[in-house]
C-alpha cells in the first residue's frame, strides 16, 4: 500500500462486534490489519455503536482485568478506564457540530465528549458547506 496523502488512512471499528456476521467481522479485521501502520488520518467506523453500551462494555472488560489480577479496584482512574473504551488511544472530542438545530449528543461518544464544545446550526446535513464548518471552527476558537 502506498503512503501518499490519498491512501494513508488508518481504519478502526468502534462498536460491539458480538452480533456482527462472521463475513463482516472478517472484512473489518482485514481492513484494520491492512491499514494499521498508516499514519495519516484515522477513520473510525462506528458500526453497532452506542455510548452507553461502550461504557458498559468497558466496565465488563475492566472488571475482568481486576478478576484475573491485572489490576486492583484501587487502580481505577480515568486514564486506565479510557484504555478499555472502543476509542482507546484516540483524543477526546473537542467540538461537536449538530445540524438541524439538534441540541443533544444522542448517545454518541459520551465519555469522550465530556469536555467538548457544542455548536448547533439550523442547516440540515445535506446542505452543510465548507463555510459552515469554518463558522463552527471560529465559534470553537473564540471560546478558548
């Protein structure tokens, strides 16, 4: 795979894999493996994802780590817990852009959006343009 800017994307799946078909899971894992060393943009595909289920899943995995002796209950902190989320290793969300005047985060990246700024617009997603993105970025920058 060449490393120019057009194909240097790392693909990651974020979501529950338990009930995905074996064929789909194979394609997800194959794509992740093929792109794991790419260092450009990371494309996160949120398939079968929900923020509450992500946190529940992380608690189950962390609890199992405690059970097998990898951690003690006193070790629980935000940094360690973050490693059990689907988005482990990724930065938290800085800016949430909501079109169509939605004012909620809709069960998406709940943990990662804790400190995010939310920008809303009445513009519908299909009509969202580059200038609207710059308006959102300007809003974010002015709030810093």
